[in-house]
C-alpha cells in the first residue's frame, strides 16, 4: 500500500481518484507547520501540494520513504528542487490545467485597472458617486507587453488580441517567427520592450534571472501612466520599486495576484495608490482546480503503481508503456553498476557507457542514471538512486559519458561500461535474453555468459586441466552448491589466461575462498554480491 500525503486544498475530484485506488492510502492534513510536514512525510511515499506548503531543504532532508512530490499547479518555487533531487525525490507538476484561468485572471485585472473597478467598487460601498475621478482608459488600440510567452503568456496574448490590443513580447526561448504566428511582435531585449507599452504583464517562473526583472531602473524608462500586472510570482516585479512608482504617479495602476510573502505582512505595496491586489487567485476557479487535482492524482498514482514519470521537473519524463519496456534495461544498468562497484578499487575518475543495438534507441539517460546508482550505492551514506546518482557523481568530479550505436553486434542489445579509477580500468558488458534474463557477457577482455544475480565467485586462472574439478571439490567440501558456471578465455584460445564466473547458491565461507586462492594456477579471487534474480525492480534504487 502506498501512502500519499496531501497538505493543501485539493478539489474533491482529485481526492476521489486517489480514494478509489485500492493501492493508495490517503493522509489529508492542512495547516501543518514545516516541522509537522517533515514528520508527516516520514510515513509518505508521495505528497501532493499547491502553493501554501513549502518543501524546503530542511523538510525534505532524510526522508527515505518519500519518492515523489506532485505540485497541483505550475510554479514549483515552493519546492527546493536541488534538495529534492539530492534526496532522490522526483518532482512533477500539472502544467496546463490552470492556464486558461490564470490568463483570464490577468485579463480581469488588466480590465479592472483600465476601468478603475477596484476603487469604483470601494467608493460605492462608502456611499460615494465619483464618476469624474474614476474615468478610465480604453484597452482597444493600446499596446500590451508580455514578458514570458509560455502557456499563460500566449493565452493572455490571444485574449488581448480579441480586445483589439497590439501585443508585443519578450521571451529568450521563443523565436520571432513563432511569435509572429501568434501575432506578437517579439523584442530581443527586455529593456527595449518595456519602453513601448501601455500595459505590461509578466508570465515567467521566478528564477535568479527573473527576480526583480521589473525594477526602478526599468520602470523609469517606461511610458508615463503605464499599468503593470503580475499574476506570475511575487518578486518578478520589485515590490518596493513598484510602490514608489505608484506613489510618484509614474505607474498609473498596478495589479498583483502574487507576493514575495503570502499572505504579505509588509502592506506598503498593497496600500499604495491605484494598487489592486488579489490573494493568489489566478488558478482559483472550479474548473482549474478540478483539472489540476485530477491530473495531480493521476500523476502520483501512475508514478507509484506504474513507475510512470509525467511532467517531471528534475527527471526525464517516461510514460507507463515506455517504463515497462525500459525496466529490464534499467535493471541491467543498475546491476552492471553494482557489479563494477565491487570489481574496482580506488577513487572513481570517469565512466564510459556504450549502448549498442536496440537499447541505443531507448531513453539511455535513465539507464545511465541507474548504472550510476548501482556504481555509487556502496559509496555514500545517503541513499543513491536513479534521480540523484548523476548529481552525486558530478559533485565528486566523476565524469560519466555515454555513446550510442543502433548497429547491433552479435547480440541484439548490449550495454558496456568502463570504469576508470586511480588504480586502473575495469569493464563489463551485459545483455538481456528474452524478456528479462540479465546476463554478464564480458568482463574486461573475456567473453562470458554468466547470470547477473545472487553470489558470483570470480577467479582468474591459467587455463589448465583439472582446475574445475579442484574448485568444485573445494566448494563441495564447504557445502556450497554451484548453480551455473561461465568460463572465458583470452581470444578463446586454450592454455592461456582465463576467467571463471560461478553463480553459487548461498554464502561462500572465507575458508573456501582462501582454498580456491591457494591453487598455484589461480589469482584474483572475488566474491561479488548481486540482488537475487527475483528481486522486484525498485527503479528508484
Ligand atoms: N497566479 C497564479 O495562480 C498562477 C501563477 N502561475 C505562474 O505563472 C508562471 C508561468 O506559467 P506558464 O505560462 O504555465 O509557464 P510556462 O513554462 O509555460 O511559461 C513560462 C515562460 O517563461 C519564459 N521565460 C523563462 N525565463 C524568462 C526570462 N528570463 N525572461 C522572459 N521569459 C522567460 C519561458 O521561456 C516560458 O516560455 C508560472 O511559473 C507560475 O509561477 C501559474 C499558474 C497560476
Ligand atoms: O495552487 C494554486 O492555487 C496556485 C497556482 C499557482 O500559482 C501555480 O500553479 O503556479
């Protein structure tokens, strides 16, 4: 049974999807302190949040059970993504469900600013009738500047064009040709764009680049009487600078749905003249909430029960069907990594992974991450898994590169890895027989056919008669049963260097290893421990 914690308001439709899933148990709590969220997460496999819950580094630290965070909405700035990745937790969101509602809120705020709806309403409530003072401006024929031409930005553009506005925009990730298809004149520089508008709206995520994007310096270059709207994130428009500009009259009106602190304790901007404020209502419609809740519920269910990764922020997305196809390859990568971690000595320098044949057409990045998780699993105190392994490797200066060739060799699919440590190089290759029989097909220069599960007794030796009998007797005397044996000879020639990989049942006592090592034709005896063949794939390992 998987346990899903929900700490913010989620629409009943989403809750029902989760309640109807027999594999999922719900833990719904709201108004928790960060410490209470941290405690509650200890018994959760996944969490669904909106914008109120803050998943900081402290909250996410040491949560071995937690595998996934789903944000029912777009902005993930309330989640410490780097910390989640380090802790091996997948972060996913629902990018499209609230686009229309947020675009509509933007237009509603723009129209309200243009026609002074806020002050008109407030003064009517006070019993006043201030027609002259509240004369507005028409939006038709005016220029709207949109910063951030993603889902919401483009949806706002479409609506503004319906209101007969000229739309100009800035987005470093959008081409002028594509912007033109939407009827938007694209500017190359934000500094130029802001000079040419009557209304300005921001629709970017909050990042280091977008924090204070609209500041005193840029406001100074804008047309006098410009109106500014922020339905994206608090901090994209600098709050103090906007308050100054409203007080000076440079900005004729501003509307903010989002604030640097929510709810805002600092009331200066909210109390500034011609300032219209809403309490983060962009996505607060029945329709948007139902859509994001349904999607969030499906995302967490499919992730926990089918390993599907949808709309991931810190991983490659993979559908359920793709994941089913990838599973044996991810497992093979993980086992090759585990195998090589026990074959190598000294600190790791670099890793090269080569994908050949059918596997080269798959999401090899995930297989590489799984390989890295296997390779590093014994090296760290922290749990290393497919989400965080490459981050750990990078932090330690271990260079992992991959190459691919769809041309098959003798095997239809082959994963080969070479690990270089300060002590030298070691390589191994593996394949999949049938659906999911994983095989070690090469160790350094020796071709083999060994099982990649259970205990593997490996020794190098000179290829002389009688040795197999000797080893069999030694292991038999120690009550160790041999399940399978693979021999590899250099260039497949008799009499030279050779290697043996014995899949054995149960443990091999130290004394048996010492006896095998004592044979004059044997060198480098090693016992490698792999998970049993039947161990279910926990792809996050
Ligand atoms: N008020 C509310 O309730 C809601 C607010 N939001 C906010 O709106 C933001 C935008 O949402 P979507 O349009 O769905 O996201 P999106 O990812 O579709 O679009 C974001 C756009 O911003 C652009 N961008 C990134 N950095 C930029 C920069 N430095 N300058 C200019 N453009 C830049 C990207 O290229 C992208 O086109 C979200 O990040 C979220 O914070 C989203 C939903 C509801
Ligand atoms: O959950 C909410 O209502 C906030 C929506 C939002 O800000 C987002 O999706 O980024």
